[in-house]
């Protein structure tokens, strides 16, 4: 079998046996296809064999990634995919040792996440005006992203059956197939209720059906890219920091909770983080919180 055929089996294994998310499989496919394309070009071959999977070729690929100027986090992700594929080849008995295991990932820079102030969030979520279906939808999207701290993929993947408006809960099918409850504040509940009413009328007029909470003008599920575009529109309208992305609202959610005294374990649960260390970065973000701690604790503050 060619290396390309082994890759196809690996991707099938991720979906069928590992129950990996669609986006995870897509990411592995893109990363490993890039590696195989590099190896084919290096060797002048149209297809590869297992003998092409060796430490020398993988080190050459790693050096090429650095030469191309990829970020440390991107290189680390690509190497993780390479190691996973190597482990699969070992388990299948195709190779006896995984040469990718000896490759060292670059040291990661600890970047503080970008977040908005509560005043900036308020300006942003109040930007969609009017009672037409699009304004109601956009207001609900911004309110829910911030109120529940959702990833944009979780927002667009949300189905009606997972919304409990009465209790203010969303049943989220999150990263790594982990289930969690996300909470909605009163403003988000009100905005979501208004949108769901408008959504039902919109679909009825067009004789369409959809299980998705957030839909586009065709009545089909909204995409992550569409959410990014609509956010960009309101950023220009309000003058809020243009670096803001849908994920910035998730960062802001976590930062504001911790700034106001929320327990970090509770925030971890609300975010759906597997490791507490992932959540702890938000404890180092807000200068305001650091100043307040300093004023309260330092004898001469």
C-alpha cells in the first residue's frame, strides 16, 4: 500500500473508531496532505511508500515549516498530526518504530488572549438595531456568544432541541465530544427568544425546515465564516477593536467572570476546558484585577 492509502485508512479510523469531530479530521487531513505533498516534491514521486516515512524526511519537513515562517503553534499542531499518524502506522504493524516521536515541538509562546471591556461588549451586542429577522438574529448571536462563552463552532452547531429557554440552559456538544451546560443571562434569553420567534415565521413563509438555531437567508445552517463576517460589520459600525473575533467574546466572558470573583473551577466547567491550566491563563489577563489585588494586599498601596 502507498503512504497515501495508509493516510486514507488513518482518517477513516479517526472518524469510525475514535469518533473524532469533523473539524478535527479535516485538520488532520490538511496537515498530513501538506506533509505528503512536500515528500513527493522532495523525491520527485507521484506516490509514496512507507520507506519514505523516516526521520530524515520528517526532519526536512520540520525545517521547511520553519523556513516558510509558520508560527510555533502551527508547527506544533502539524507535528502532533504527524506523530498521531506515525502511532497509527505502528499499531497497524506497518512500521516497527515511529520516527516522528523524536521530533521536538517548538517552545510555545504564552500569549495573553485579547478581550473586550464590559463597555465594549455592551456597544457591540447593542449594535444590531431594528426588528427585522436579520437584526434579531445578529443580536441573539452576539448575546449568546458572550453570555454563554461559546466557541463559534458550538454556536453554529446548536440545534433547537438543545435550547432550554425556560431554564436558561444550552446543552452544548463541545470540543472533544464533551457535553456541558452553558448558561444564558436575561439579556441573552430575551434576544434568543425574539430571534426564535422571528426564525419560525421566516421559515414558515419560505416553507422550509431546519433544526439549526441560527440560519442564513436560505433557511440553512449559518457557518462560522458567516458569523465572522457579521461580527466584522458591527465592529466597523461601533468602532470596537478590529482585532476582535468571535472567540474574543469567549475570552471576554471568562475574563469578566474571574474579574468579578467567579471560582476558576466553575469557569473551567462553563468553558468546557478539559485541563484547569487552560483556564488559568485568564487569571493573568486583566490589569484592573491585578491592580485591585495589589491595592487590597500591599501594605503601602
